């Protein structure tokens, strides 16, 4: 158990960073036509979805850290 939790924390951190980078890249790909309202905002929708995933990954990682502290720290 003491080996699995750090690996899960690292995986959660990597997933969070990947979602953050993908969201920022989608945001940067916004075209001039999208900004003027002439085209559908597909990049904005993708950016929003990636940022939502980032928040989910952060929450799961925080829960894993709390679990690790409870298990490895001896509980309450």
C-alpha cells in the first residue's frame, strides 16, 4: 500500500498537468473568426472541457493525498 499511493499521486499529478497543457493549447488555437463570432467556438468548448478535466484530476489527486496521509500517518 505504501508503494501504490505515491504512484497514484504521481499519476494524478501527470494527468493534471497534461489536461492543463491541452486546455491552454486549445485556448491558444482560437482563430480570429471565432473571436469575431463568425465561426463556432469549437476551441473554446474544447478548452473548457479540458479545464474541467483538470479540476477533476486535481480533486482526485487531493483525495489520494488525504488517503495516503491517513494510511501512512496512522489515521486520526
